C-alpha cells in the first residue's frame, strides 16, 4: 500500500501540501535544500542517499536521478533480485517514517539504526509468515466513511494491538470534503496493550497532526465509542 501511494504521488510531502495551500514551504524538512517531491523524500535527498549508500551493493551502484518514484520502482523490479527488492521496500518505508518522526516528533533516527531496523523487520516479517502466529485486535469493524461539510476536513484514527509483543500500532488519515487524501501518519510503540489507552493515544496523535497542518473546520472521528465520548465530554466541560 505504501509503495502504491508513493508511485501515485499521494504521500503528504511538503511539495504536495504546498500545492494544496496546506503548508507554506515546499522544501524538504530533512535537507532543507530542494522541494520535497516523493522521489526526493524517498531516494534523491542527500540524507536518504546516505541510507542507500550502505544498503545492498546493487542499490549502492544505482543512479541518483529518476524522474519519479514510479520510474525508480520499475527500474528496481527489472534490475535487482527479489531479496534486494524486499530490502528496498522495507527500508524506503522506514525512510518515510524517519522523515515523519523528524517533522512531528523532532526525532531523527541515525543511519546505522535505520538499516539495522530494516533488516530486522524483514527477518521478523519472514519469521511471522513462516510460523503464522495469531494476532489480536480490539478494533471494531470500520463504518463507512462519510465526508465532512464543504471546505471541511475529517481526521480518522485507529489503533491495533499486538498483545504478544506488547505493542500498539497507530494510524491517522486526514481527508477533505471531497474525500481527497490530505495527510497520513503511522507510528508504532511499546505500550501496555489496553484498547482504550491505545485509542486515546491515537486520538492524541490525530490532534497533533491536524494542529501541525493548521486545519480549520475539522472533524475528529475514531472507531472506539468510549474514547470519542470522553473527548466530547472534555470539550463540553
């Protein structure tokens, strides 16, 4: 899903956000030198080239300039092995995650840790597929999305729980009244696996994201009724 969004230029880069008048600057938040297109954020930024420079040898030797991320992906599919492509797919997601952590949390994961995490996640994924462990989720089935009023925005959040690892995953999606994607955020952290706590943290992340985007006429919508009711109660108080 992430690669598909990157190929269709639907990631909320500063270049895309500035075109929608959501942010003023279109510069990359990492290097602060060039407009942050998708291909720049995930491949050609000098900070990202440092990442690819210590990945597999095949990725190290590839040219820097591609017209689009879709062109890069097409080149990879024809030129690198399945194993190298898996490394790329895992690493490029972590590159985007690191970028978001810099923007929203003022953290920037160092190079060696990012590469280590990439290979570790790939190993974990393969081990999980081999053993097929069960995963528990406290999410109810999602309701059909309804748009906000004209010129409005809606932020939906969700949280999943991995009880075996004591981790929670958080996702936030922001759309406008036409259903067009404005921004997304994903994060994972170690936390006591309690459903209401996870949903409350997801709601907080949604608020922080929307505050950063300076959105007006905003609706916050979550799947867990108790959390939504508590938020509404706080607003009334």
